[in-house]
């Protein structure tokens, strides 16, 4: 990623929204078993940053490092299923006393963006990452597609966290049979 894109992404992640101050801080889940949490997560939907606004086939991968930090790779196609591949590498720094649920994610030094595991399915198959500013959120699953009932539940969780669902964008996963038949989150 070029320096200009990194700067834009970093500034976007650190900015807040005007109405976020009226909402209470996002409550993280009580505990995240970090070794179990590691691995591949498909981005199902997001209130995205500008950098990922046209992402397709987005996947985030976490790897626990010996020092307790988390190496993160976010990979996606830009603009279309066959679009150029983009990758962002970052480091997650787990906040002490947070049960592994609150991180500072550093895309570039010295800035760290807030990362809160706000909802995590007990079997670690789905999760929602949120921010106190309610400017961005990410809905992840271990598979590129979730069942309709899970989809409805995830949307309800995002709304309960204080996000505007009209800003939630479904992230296309083109490798799915029948993906074109899936009802989009944001109807025209």
C-alpha cells in the first residue's frame, strides 16, 4: 500500500462522527480466546472506510505472534471480483485487562485505530468489530456466506450497537455459487 493510501486509511479510522458522543462506549465481549480467534475471517458486511468501500472477496487473517501482538492481513479485490488485489498489513496490540477483546490496530506508526470485538458467536464462527465513534464496523464469519437467520441476527446486532443500517454494505464474495441470488442488504 502506498504512503498516501495508508495516511488516508489511518486518518479515516481515527476520525469520529458528530453524533457518536451521544452513544455510550461500545461494550466488548467479556473474553476472546485469542488462539481460537486466529485464522481466516470473511468480511460479510461493513460500514466501510473509504479504502475498502469497493472491496470484493475481502478476507482478514489474524496470526498471534510470540510477543502477544497480532499480525493482521486484510486482502480484497478492488472494484470487482477480478479487480486488482489489495492488501493491508497491520499489527493488533491487545489492550491489557480487556480479555483480549479490545485492540489498538496500527496500520502505520504512530497511530492506532480502535478495534473492539463487540459481538462473538460462542462457537467463534461469526463476529462483529465496532468502534466507539460508530463510524465504521465490520461483520465477519468463518465462511463467505451465512444462513438467513444468522444474517438477520447480525444485522440486528449491528443496529443494537448504534449503527445506521443504511450505511451497512454487503461485501460481495464472488467465489460463491448462487451469490448473485442473495438479497442485498441495501436495496436500491
